[in-house]
């Protein structure tokens, strides 16, 4: 697009091929993480949902992405004209070289809004590490336009130079991103979608996105398992409870709060089981809290919804052991000045998922919930058990037991989109309430 145009109130310049100089930032601002997709393993270890076949895009998992382009889509909870990315190679075995790296406004499919692409310098991420990119300025986004961006997606494009080796990913993103064919070194630098024939419901390489925002702004990190990651919700519907809560925050005028989803399907508090090797549920909560909560920016509140996977009928842990691990980890978060809100665990009794549904798991779950209800484990708690479970049957309420991702009956453990809306309503009553006067942790 030559010259300047108008799109939804945004001033979109002509084509941009390099970084826009970063002026001195507002000294009253700070970095706030406004989107995340927690790194859990190297592809293909994980539990993706509605994943198209990726054999043609990633024919050799040991080589990973080979001289090819990726275009990852993310939806920030808040927007700013000054942003940065965290690139994750924590499960890699060799340096990851990224060229033609840039961010742009998503148009549709794998296409970008013409002229909105802003380049970033090439990046080399060491094996087993993650790195933040330098800040980049989005010249087409004025601060007055930030509310118009609510619900819009940013596209992150890059070309892998050589072979990535095992590529770090988040398996269950509940939204579509794109990969080129191996050997396509040009697709990342173009606005069109024709170089991205392979769709994926997962997120590769990018695991966090920051915006420079006023000091009043903060991140609310939802730290959990598949009940947060979104199993059972609508693919590309953006109706996980965190998505619904973000929209409620916008609707109530909370332009200072970003809801960040740090859920991983299958995640455990103190697992995975011994001898399980690379675990589909990612590193346990106790281990990953450093990267997926404390390693993020501008965090003031953490919502903890974890434990049901630890109480598996196939072995599993006792409620007291899980509660002790939660208490120790929550204490670490409280020591950093964070507000930590917990939740009781909804029922999985009668669930059809392997390892779930039995009386032993339910007894452990109930015992854990009693610890939560007695208080002292969290600053506050939300009783999601009473929100989602049917007191008459002891099971997930039938109104919430369905599969909105693929259609058909539910599995007895994962709430559908109506269940996630109910969760958001219940959580929002506590989490969107103003903080007590003088509380330095903020709302």
C-alpha cells in the first residue's frame, strides 16, 4: 500500500522493511505482559486440539523447522505502540536463528494488513534459553486508538535460518497460526498468505508479548492446566474463561488489566510421573512458575487453578502432598508482593478421560477443596466447584458438559464454552473487584 490510508481508525503507513527507531519511552510507564502461550515441550510432545496434519510442514522432528517461515497469531489483552516479544527455545538442542522477523496487524487467514509490517533485528536464541527482542514501535497505532484494537490479532512472522532442531511450542492454542513449507525462505517477508499452506492450532517459538503501558496497568496471570488452556471451547472462538474475563474487563472500563493465559493441558502441580520422560503436560507447576509467572512483566495478580491432574486414578498424589506444594509455591509468589487467588477444583467424577473419573480421584479432589475453603492457602479463593459441579450428582453439571471444539458429547471433566462463561462470571466477581484501599498490589 503506497502512501497513507485509514483502517478502523488506524493510520497505516507504506511498506516497512526495517525497525522503526525506538524513542525514549514514557518514564512513567513499564512493561506489562499482555499475552502468553506457555512453552511446554518440543514438538510433537503435548495435547493439541483439532490439529491439522503437520507431517508435510514438520516431516522430521529432529530437524524441526528447516529454512522455513512461520506466522504466529496472538491477541493481546492490552495494546501499546511500543512492544517486544519473548522468543522461546527452552527445549532446543542448538542455536535458533531467526531472520525476517517482524510484527504486523493481522488481516485474515495467513495475511497481514498491507503496510503494517514492522521489522525487528535478526535474533539468535541459544539452546535451552529464551530471549526478549529489542523494543519495536508500531507507528500505525496511536495511543488514542488502543481501545479500537481490543480483540484484534498481531501477527509475528519469522524465517528460521537452517534447521531449528527440536522446536519449542505450546500445543493447545485454540486458535490458528501458520507455517510455510520447508525450504520456503520468502514467506515471512510478504504480506500475503500464499506462502503459508499449513495451518496449526499450536504456537511455536513465541511464548510472551509485552506492551509499554502506564504504571497503573498490570497483568493478571491465569496459571493452570486444561481447564484454563481451553479444552472443550470453540476453536478460534476465543471463549476460554480468560478470553471472556478479558472482555468483561474491557466492558467494565478496565483498560489497565491484561488477562494472560498461562495454562498447559495436562499440567500437574508436583508431577509428572517418575520415568515419564518428556511429559505432554509440560514441566510441573512448581518448576515452571519461575518462567511462566515470575518471568513475565508487570504481574500483580495470579489466579491458581491446578491439581486435578495430580489426583489421577492411575497412581497420583494425595491431597495433603499437593496442598503442601501449592502452599510453598504460593508463599514464593506472595513473597514477591503478588496477590494470589486460588480456586476449588470442579468435579471430574465419571469422566471418560483416561486416569480421570474414579472415586479415588474425587475423594482427593474433595479433600483438597476443603483445604482451600478453610482459608490460609491463598489470599482469596473462588469456589469453582460450586459453580460447575452438580450437587445432586456430584458430577460436572450437564449444562457445561459438551465439546464445543469438535462437537459431540463432553468428557465429564472439561467445561464447554457455557461452562467457561460461568467460570469467568464467578472469577470476575472476585478478580475484577477493586482492591482494598491502600493495597499496594492493586486490583
